[in-house]
C-alpha cells in the first residue's frame, strides 16, 4: 500500500460520496485514507467498510475534516459550498490536492477559493466525465463559429433531489458558449422566463432546468438559427463515471504546482 495514493472522501455518506469511495477502492493506484460526514450523522465513529455494506476496512468515519486531511494525498469533495470552502482552507494548509465537484457556489464563494489555490492544487469542475468535457470544448468552438445569428439555449435534467439550478454542468457549458463569443456569461445569461417577457434578447444564453425522478444527468446545448437547429447532447447513465473522473483528476494533480485547474486541464483538451 506504500506506493498507493491515499484519497479521503468528504461527505462519504451521500450519493456521490459513496460512488467516490467505490471508485477509489476499485482503482489499483489508490486507497481510501479517510472519510468524513457532517457532525451528528449516524456514520460518525463507525467503520467505513461496514457503513458501505461490506466488511470492516479499518477506516473510521469522522466528523472532523482536519484529522482526515492531515493524513492524505488528496481530498475528493462533492459536498456543499460552505463545507467545501472550509475544506479548501485545510487542504491548502496541508498542501494536498483538492478535487471539487461541489456545485451551487456564489460568485463570492468562488472568489474565496482563490487564496487556497496559491498553496495547493485545486481541481474544480461542474462535471468530471470525459463526454461532458468534450461537449464543453465543442460548445465553445460551435459558439465561436456560428456567432450571434444562432440563439443558444441550455437544457438540463436531474433527479428530484438536486438542490441547485442551473446545474454546475449547465453553467460550465454556458461559460464555454460565452467564451466562444468573447463575452461574459453574467452579461448575457437568461435564467428565468415567466409571463409576458417580450421577444428574446439577441445574444442571450438561456437556461432551463428539469427536476424529476432518478435522472442522473442530461444536458443539451441548442443552437437555433433561422431554418435549422444544431443540438449538442450528453446523457449520463451511471453516476460512477463522475467518481472515476474525480479519481483520475486527483492522480493527475499529484505532481502539479499549486493553482486552480479544471477537468479540461486534466484531460488535455484545451
């Protein structure tokens, strides 16, 4: 196990936390070095292997991230903005790789992450799948090629339990489209339409969120012109693909200099 990279899981009891744990255990290059849950959770003080439905593995689930982060090479964090910001400070102090799949950050939250990137490798992405990141690159290129003669609408669907909208992936695609047009997404985004809204604003990038059932994640980027539509689409069938991507990112970051990176950097797509 000495040559294996230790990875800690923040929020291990959640859907993605359990998928991350599985992905780390399945990878021959990695092992779980620690796991956290929120204070008061039923898993606190229990063996992680047993919590996950298997035999004991000697990893105790803790509610103190400081102790976990001090003894790992990387932290995989798909929790909440407030928890992630606290983890980022600790990860920076420990100089470990911090992989962030958390969504729902405010602009102020994202600014708060910047100081940590001066001391540690932070890899943050709205989506860690290869397909979605290829879709991001394609979206930027198509937006640049077609220009404002084509209206851009981003449609996303997720399960009923998802708390934020638009999804982090949808916003990532919106940023890519805005970058292709050399504009700021905050200046052109249109997140809600209701009532008599008037004609569509030229150059706007629209967002639509669908929530229901057990949908893992579906994203369409629609380029609508006069007489034709081009639709770039991605559908996720297994949440494990995001977890595997996060593990890949954590391994990639082991020999990198401190800084802010994303999955496009990890995959060498830019």
